[in-house]
């Protein structure tokens, strides 16, 4: 049927129903009731509205993409529920004739019997073959009209038609020409149809109400917020841009917080936005590309028309910016007149009294505006936006009746502002419109969007000094036009990123609110959804002793009963194979063979689905038995038999347990003889069936699902429509296969495999190329022909799959499948990027609703609606790739990581995430998301109170780091537990740092003077002597290298003191010897940002015990904890580097240093943050700790290895 743009019900294009399954079904009950109403109205008003017509001929033109309203289309929808384009209907007193295609005729067959039984009218189908002009069928209809008997004896028949609708298409042109030559009299029946449609039944009234609800919700939740945002932030936004935003909100009602199905809604007209002195109050007005004007004394007119099930509604509002007294007065008068017109819509009154009520208000309150008032106060509304014959004007004397719907639209056109006004636009217009329903009592306002002065008038009055630059910037003259344009284009380049940041900030606010609501409502546990394990009562080898076979007293395997018979104390004792954990056989040097059988006991279940060993745990269990034999053949045979039987039982039980968790689904309804199912042949399936030899199969679309089957009877898979969550069609472009992929709500079994993803594909060319043939030249004709055949094959396969997908899409548009919201989605390759979602690199492609990778197995299908946030990790300058962590709304699901995404794809991914309304963050490190989510779920209130996800916002934390210390105390989930300051102070009261504070402060200046001027060789000798005095023997250079290699593995040597002999010089000897005087351990030391780092540092630094010689991983990252994770290792050599903390008020009075040898596999130098030219860094704590040498890290994410030692 026609597209919804024709102003009609949504239906398949062109009225051609799919060949598989039932298409749109006609509501026979509705057809009978409305056909009966048509005949009664025709009979009652034959003379005054229907022109005494003997027959009614309505010809519906072909479908069009234009937005239009036709009486013929309206009659189709009103009577049949859908538009039937390129169809002719002729009504006579005893017959209804349809001239249409075969498919439409088959759809109309259902009304024949009911029309004959209840209306006493015969429905006659005239099926037009393809290529036929239909003249013969038209002559048959003309003969039926002429056979009518007339009481007045006049042989000339009167045929009613819609005079204003010009014929379109070959069929209608032929019909019109032959109708004129048939010697009939013609009358226009437009008035009769208008009056027939004027009064709605209950179903129509509900449709109008839903349309009105959508219209005013869009006005309230989309239009007004966008206008206020543009005005408050002084954005440059065009009328057409606002129109696009509003139209999308109508077509996707969820954007306006309306729970209506998108397939049932449409626009009545493109939304209208007008400002800047150019106004057109007609519904045919268009939103131009000029900027929205919101200078003082500006007027903004917005109009929104929405449809539900083809029934129209309308709402229009005028917004005043710093209005003048004249504008305010005009609006108040218009508001009173509009309300008076609405109140006058009462049953029994004439329509002209409605306009008179509005006019009287204007004449009384502002007679100078009378000539500016629109000549009409609106029209009737329903299937047509403007129902002819129901115009609210001074001349229409038709009587109002209950259940009539009106668009009450009133305005002032081309009013002029006062001469002293600040606005450059001297002329302005005002408009108000609402959808109103006539009832038995007072009229019912359906579009309840506020229009009071306080809600539509905005005041932004500023001081004169502030107004002048604003006025100049927005109303600059032509002399600086080029400059203004250049600046605007510059702003546009910069504002793209700014707009994205603003949108992301808004998404962050919404996401935090949504997460808080979800966490608050999910405090109770979800319970354990695992299936019940098999109990010990199910494991029975023999029901009684008599069932045991009489065999020799030796180990036997009873495959039939799945039992192992063991000789124990002269009797065969049966054990079910499920009770056996392992069995092994070996042979010693004396040729004795041993069979060892270990059983399941409490704590060692047979498999994850088995609980036999968990029952009766207080009983005594046999743990293992061993048998010795000289028969090696029997030993190996028994061992192999037990293993084989156990493997079979284990596989069977595993499959049984998986099948037990499957959700029961409805049965597949086969097509049968009703219609031929859609079919694709020679397809392969993934995951594949078991077995070595794979054979292709056929995919068929039946009444309620798909069936894939091969020639083997046991290889069959049913995929029901109701179980499909997402469907994808991916043609072969740069891949070797064309595929259809279904991501399911619930698992199904494919053979013995449990899966939620089923894929059907065809290889478009041979993956394996034969190398047996001779070598060909580049211009070999056979080679060229073969390449062309491959291209043709690929194109044919893509077309076949595309045709199949389109036909199935048509099936999914049927009313019975509307609630499933299914449609084949096609990946958007231009938005794709490379990454590693599992183990291998793959090309990941977004779709309209998912992020997918459908070529490599296992597949990747991520629903965008299930994503909470996305964190882009390892994002930094100089990085060639980054990682993407996808966090789901269900915090119990593991975080999905896509690793090694090229940095070149970063901007494209950010833009895609922003356009799909997904909040993303960036970080320089990979985070431990399992621990973070556990922290959130354990204490959701703290997560909410600390700002939700904003702990991931690096920009926000950086900008706030210069403030108070409390700004760094946001929610920061981490693997390192950070103690409070009070706990630190208490735990460190006996620490080395605290005991040496005063001594270091007194000696710091003296020591610095003593050490000043000493060479590195002198410092080396002093350190060596000090070590020897305290019993620490110095190792040779070779020994130090050997131990270093042993402790850390082979690594790249550091530069300028990173290792070797030069590192010996890195610590003043007196400093090291003094630190040895204490044996207390080092604890967590609080540190705060130092100027050298330029960014926020962590709150704690965990180091090794003072006596522990160990290794440590030092993570250098300016926004995450700097952590030493100690691991015991061999004692380090005497080659060391001193690592000092930056100066901080929190460390006043402390003397603290960590001595470590640092090495890594990188050459990036981070020493500039810690020292200058190998000398003491300014800001060293107490001027006693120094950095001498270089600290290396390949990136902020790379662990720098080091030994930690108290010296």
C-alpha cells in the first residue's frame, strides 16, 4: 500500500503484499459498520450532499512520496484501514465494484461474504492483469451502472466523483477518459464525504487524542527546551535545524517521552519555525535556513502537527522575547479571542458563531487589530489536516455535533512595532492553534501545552552597556559582513568539539540520574537462576541386585547400564560411571599393571551440573581403589572403556543440563498449503552441526519463524520471530561471505551446542584457490573471465540475500509482528574500525542499534540500548592504539573490552558514540573494572553521592585540582585501599619517617653544604666504604648485572644512570648510613600534587618494608595511584637510585626517600619531573632527598621494574 507520506496508514509500498505469509488484514467488522454508515448517509443526504447520485466512483491515484491529503485516500483508510493506491471503487445501491491488481483483490476477498450477509450488497472484483489498460473491466462496471433502475424513468445515470482530484497514472487517466464518454451525468460528492468524515466514532476519537498528545508533548519536551537553550546560550541555530530536530522527535516518540509506537506516527507537515520579521501563518509555510532571531522585541512562532494512525492534530505557539507593550497587548488579546473561540465549540451551535466569538473579543479589547485578524479561526481535522466544509469562518452555518474535531487556529498578521522599539524587525505576527474535540458538554482541549503570558514571554533585559555589544554582534551592518561571516565560520570549526562536549556533559547528567535510579531500585538480589543439579537419586546403575549381570570376578564395564563392576572382597560391586572422577593405568618394571580409580567425593563433583557427591556429605565415601594385574591387555582395555563411557556420559549430562536451562518456545507454524515459504538455498550455518562431513542447507521463512534444514533428518534449527532480538544482513563487500545473522533473546540448541547467535552464510568465492593449474599471465583471457564470473556470482548472491531480507521485512510489518519491532539491520562499514574483541583482530562495524563483528568466530553483538558507558583507555599523545571498555547497565555482566583500536579511529568512534547518545570517558590507563563494579554494587549510595561516573572525567578533575584538597576526594574505585588521614597519622606514629623528621630537618642544610662540590667518584667511594662498615659487601659489576638479569629478566639498559656503576653515585653516603639507624617499617605516606608534575597525583604511595629486599612495579601515571607492589626476590646489588617525593605541605617535617634500582625496556625519560641535571631537585622533602639518574617508562601504562631496599 502507499507510504505514510501520502497521509495514510503505513503499508507495503505499492500495495504488493509479500508472497510469504498473510499480509495486512482488513478489519471486517470495521468495514461493515462504516460501509453501513456510508450507505445510510448517502441515502439520508442524497439530494443536499451527494447530488442525487446513483453511483459513487472513487479513483485513488498511485502512491507518492509527497505529503498530501486526498479524499479518495481518506475513504480507503476510513473504510478498509489502508490506502489502496491505483484502485477504483464504484458504489451502487446493490453492488461495490473494485478494479485493482490481483494482490489487492486477494486482500479484499474477506469482505465479500460479510457484505452480502449484513449489507445485502455484492462485492465484485475486477482484477486487472499486468500490462492491461483495464478498458474491458471498465466497460463491465459501466454496464452495471446502466442496469440500475430509476423511479423517474430517466435513463441517464448520475455518477458522483471527486471533482478536485485530477487523474494520475495510466489507469486513472484511462478511467476518467472513458467515464466522460459513457454518457453519464456527473456531480461532485466532496461535500458528502466531508460530512461523512466530520463525526468520528470512538476509535477515531482515540486516534485523534493520541495524535494530539504526541503533538503537545513534542512542543513541551522538545521545542521549548531547544528554544530556551538557544536563547540562554545565544547559539546560532537555523529554523531548518530546529525543524529537523522536531520532526525526528515526532517520528521517534520516545525522544519526546511518549510511549507510542513509531510505526503508527507521522508528521502532518514539516514543523514550522519562524522569526526575524518574516511570518506566514498558513500550514503550508516552510522553515527557512535563516538563523533564529531572539533579539529584544523578537517574536518566534512554532507549529507542530502530528498524526497517529493517519489522524491529524495540530498545536502552535508564539514566544515573545523582551516584548514591547504593543506586542504584549496584542498577544493578550489574541489569547482571549482564541479561548473564546474554543469555548464556543459546543454541540448544536453553528460554526460561524465560533468565529464571531473570537472577533467580538478583538473588537471589544483592540479594535485597531480587527483588520489584522485571520479570516478563519481554523478547520475541522481528522484523516485530513483541513476537512473541507468545516472551515471556521463568518459564513459557515453548519451545525456542530458531538465527536467533531477542530484545529482552532487564530492569529494576527503583519502587526507593526512602535517606532522607538529596539528591534530591527518592525513587523511581526502572532499565532495560536490547538486541537479541540466537540462533546455533549463543554469542548475538550486535546493539546494542553501552556499558552499563558507567563509561560511564553521571556525577559532578558540587561544594562545598556551589556546590550550594545550584544546588539552589535547580532545586527552588524553590511560594512562588516565579510568579517562576521569569517568569524562565524571559525566558530563553527571550533564549536563542533564544543557541542560534543556539551552534549556529553548533558549525557553524563542523565546517565548519573539513570544509574542512581536503577541502583536504588535494584537493592534486592536477583536470586540464583541456575538450573537444579541432578540429585543422587537420579544416578542408579541397577534398581536391584537381580539386575546385575553374572560375570567373572574381574573388573567389568557394563556400557548398557553405564556401570563399572569392581571385585571387592570376593563380590562384584557396581559403581555408576558418574561417580568416577578419573581412571588411570600404568605398568612397573616387574610387568605388573595397576588400575587406579578415583571417585567423586564431597568437594570434587563430577561436573558443574552434578550434585551427587554433595548430598549426604556426612556419609563415608570411597575415595579411590587400585587393582594390580599381570594382564596388560585387559588393563589397558578396561581403562579405555571406562574413559570412553565416562566421556560419553559427561557429554550427555552436559547437553541435558544445557537443554534444561532453555526457555520453552512456541512451535513453528509451517506454511503448509496457504502460501509458499520464502527460501534461500545452499547456505551454511554457524555454529555448525556436529560431525566431520558438513553439508549445506536451506533457510525458509514460515508463518512465525525460520527453519534451517539439511538433507539429514537430525540437522534442523528453528528460529522463531518472537525470539529474535536483532537481525542483520551483511553483504560481501570486502569479505568472502554474505550472511544473515540473528541475535536471540534466549538460547537455542544448534545440534549439541547452546547458542544465542545463529548465522547463515554463503561463500561468494572460493576461499581456497587451486594451485595445480599452470601459471597464467596478467592479461590471460581465461583469468579475466574467471574474475568476472566471481564478481557476477558475488553480486547475484548479494541480490538474492537482499531480496530475501526485504521480503521478510515486509512480513515483519504485519500487525501480528508489530510488537516485535524487527527489521534487518545492515552494518555501516564507513563507521567501522579494527580492534581485538576476543583473541584475534577483527573489523568491528556499528549498525543503527548495535555494535557487531559477524565474520570472525566467536561473534560480537552488543545492543546499544544495554550500554551504560564506554571508557576509552590508554588514550594519550604518541599512542598508536587504544582500548575500548564497554560497561553494561547490568553490572553483573563482565565488561567487554575491545583492545588495540588504532588511534586514527578515535575521533570517528567518539563522534559515533555521541550521535548515538552514549556517554564516553577517556583515561590514560586500563582500569580494573571488576573491582570498580564490585565497589559500586557493594555501596551504591557512596557511588551516587560522590558524583557517579564523573570520577572518570579527567577534564573535570584536572580543572579542579588547583582548588581545595576536597576536590580530589571524589569517587575513585581502585585496587589500592586508601586509608584516611587520621588512620595514616595513627599508624605512622612509630614509623621511620616520623622518628627521623627532626634530625633530618636539623642536618639537612649542613649535609647539603658538605656534599656540595663532591664528584661522582668521591660519592661512589664513600658509599662503598659505608656499605662495608655496616657489613654490606659490594658486588662486582658482573655480579650486579647477573643478579639484575635474574631478578627482572633481560631488559634494555637505562640511560644516564639507569643502572650499572653510575647508579652507585645516586645517593649521598651520609644520608644512606643515617637511614640505617632505624628498623621500623615504612607505611603509607600521603602526598599531594607537586608543581613538577602539573597534574593530580595519588594520595598514597605504598612501598616495601624497610628490611625487605624485593621487586616492585612502579606505575607512573599522573591521575592514578603511584603504587609499589612488592614481591620477594634475591637481595639487590649496591647499585641504587634514590627516588624522592615532591615537596608538599603534608610532608613538612618528614625526611623520606626510597632507594631503588629502576630499569625498563623503554627509553622515555621521566626524570625531568623529578630532578634537574642530575642534581638535587628543588622541592625535595626537607632538602635531604635527591634524584640522581633517570627513571624510565615506555608509557604512562608501562610498569617500571625496580628493587626496593632500605639503606
